[in-house]
């Protein structure tokens, strides 16, 4: 059972792709970065890039997305697709001087992109297209690092790097838990993606639709809007690999920030939508021979098995809790007594704490160091709960993938609502507490759990340290006493005797 719990935390894909990520880091240290090399005469320029921003009722967040893209390209290169909007999205976009295409009724995200590419003649007018969600803020240096990657003629697309924002004062405790977990998830997944995109490996499973680029020359060969799919980015990436249209690049320097759901219903709906889109894409493209499908198939197999394990552990733990909850009466039930006898040795509190909770928390510690976000150590105590929610969504959509068809319409997570303006005669909302104060209050709430976890982590590290020192000592002593390897060999028969063996 201990091995199953450790598999649940680390799996197979994370260690394997971590090795490739480390190799890529070492390789790129001795090779000059593409942005630092001399620019070829045909390098793409910002004027060669079109920006498409699909939006559905996004009046609260569209300004941030537009302004971030206007730092990269001229206003005439930015195209906002108001897809079935019933608010002021189109009006606000037009006030920024960008091109606006209103679609009524809405076509869905993929349908809106397909319509805009034809209506604005994107393929004829531009060499590359940047797809940006309406709740995304594109990094100021996005094109500075992305365009040199297109110097490689094999590069067909570039996957954006998610830079999760952190504004704890704008969210409830549940929102801070969910956004913190998503920050850890992005850290792990993008570390894997870094290895998956190394040189000639090219097995990146998705170029996320929040901020990714494509060569316009490959767009006519991609089926952008196949019927029945709920999301477009998985399908577009699979199209590139299945039809061998080119590589998918990835670099942490090509980044943008995007909003994550901050409440449990929206989070569950988003995970369910993403999972269903992935299963639908797998069903549509089927199986083909190649390293991309081998890598993606291994990843999907691990997703399913880990989800089943999580749900099984949750169900088993609930059954075992019936004993203390009923004061031991549950053991008098004939069927339950046999079930308890089977589950109790496999799901002991010690095994769950040492081989599941602590390893999962160690991953959080690493993410906190990488992200330079100590607050992850506070919210990390609840990440297994979020993983259980994701497991439910994954398995439910796995069951529904053969029965569900979609128009592709979507709703983005809502940005925080701004306070009312006193100039309009309305009372302003009370000032929000500072981010540090909010996190400190949450730390007080979970202080007992964090203390126990910290002691457990320190205990595990101490055991590993002692074991490492003992192993090093034994190895050193063995090497010292090994004949013919180290040290001066002294003969017992006298200094002048020849050494044993053949001369």
C-alpha cells in the first residue's frame, strides 16, 4: 500500500519528465539562447503578429487583456471577438481603437476564432497569431522571447507559460486555497512541459488557449472547430502532432497571467470542462503510432489510475470513520465487520500520514521555494482535498465523454468586482485588509496542522539524513578495506617478498 500512496503523489511522469527538464537546463546553459543569437533577416516582428481575443460577457476584465496586448503590437493588430455578448464588451473594446467583431448568436470560442480568421483575413495579412483569453494579462516581454523561437522553421506553435497572480485580499479562504493549489499545479505541470518541449522530443500535449501563438501557415491545415468539442486548445495541439505540422515550443520567458476560479462550484465546473475536452479530443483523434501518443497515453493512464486511487482512499477512509463515529457499534454489523478487517491494515492513519500526506506536502514545499511564495506552506495542508475534487470531475467526465456534445460556448472565471465609486453617489466598500494580514490570519487558523506537518517533515528529513550518513560511512569503510583499490598494501611475509599472483 505504501508504494501505491507514493505513486499517487509522484506518479511516473513527474520523475521521468523531471529528468528531461534537468537535461534541458544543462543543455541550454552551454547553448546560447535563441533571443541572444544574431537575428536572421526573416525574423518575425511584432507587426507580423495578429492578436485574437475571444470574449463572452467580459466587460469587467477585457480592458486588462487589451491593454496588455497593446504593449506588444499596434492597435490595428488586435482583434476582439465579442461572441454573443449581452454586456458592454464590444463597446469597451472599440473605445481602445482595436478591431471588434460582434457575433450574434454566439459561435463558441473555437467558432469565433474560425470566423475571425476568415473575416479579418488573418492568414493572408499576418505571419503569426496570438490567441489571448479575455481574462489574461500578457507579459510585456512575451513577443521578445517568443518571436526568436520561430527562427526554427519547424516551430509551428508556442505554448504560453502560466504566471498565476496572487492577491489574497480579493478572495475568501476557499478562494485562497484553490488559487494556491492551482499555483502548485502549474509549477509541476510546466516543469514537466519544459522537458516535453526539449529540442527534438516534441510531445507537449497542449498549447493552452489563454495565451499561445501559432504560425498562420499551419492554420488552414488544422480543423479549428470540429463539431461536439467543448474546448479548442487540446484539439488544436493534437492536430499539430497528428498531422505532423511542426513542433510546439515552450519557455518560461513566454508568459502571461490569467484568473483562476476562486470558489468551489466554478473550480469544479472548470476542471470538468477541461477534462471533458481532453477525453473528447482523445476520442476524436484515436490512437496513432509515435512518441507523442506514447507519452500522452502514459500520462492519461496515470491520470485515470491516480483518480481511481484517490476516490478509493476517500471511500475507504469514510467507511473506517464509521467505527469512531458510532462508538464501535458499526463493528457489530456483519458485512461491515469483514469490510473493516480488509481496509484497516491498508488505510492506517500512519501510512496515510507518512506515505501520502507528507510526500504531497513536500511537493508543496518545493513549489513554495520555486514560486517564492511561503503562503503555499499554509494552504498546502488542504491540497489533498482539492485533488479529490479534481478526481471526481475527471472520472465523471471520463464516463460522460461518449454521451456529451457541446457547442463550445464558455464562461471565464470572473475577476474581482471593483468597489463602488463614491463620485457616483454610492457608498464605497470598506477597505480590504492587506495581503500579509490575510495570510497571517489564515496561518493562525491552520497553525496546529502546519505544526504537526512541519514536525513530520523534519522527522522524515532527519531519518533520511541519518540513513544517508550511515550509508556514506559504510561505503567509505568498505572502499578503504577493499584490497588492491585504495591504500598501501602491506605483505605479511616481509617487505622483499613479491606480490601474490602472476608476475
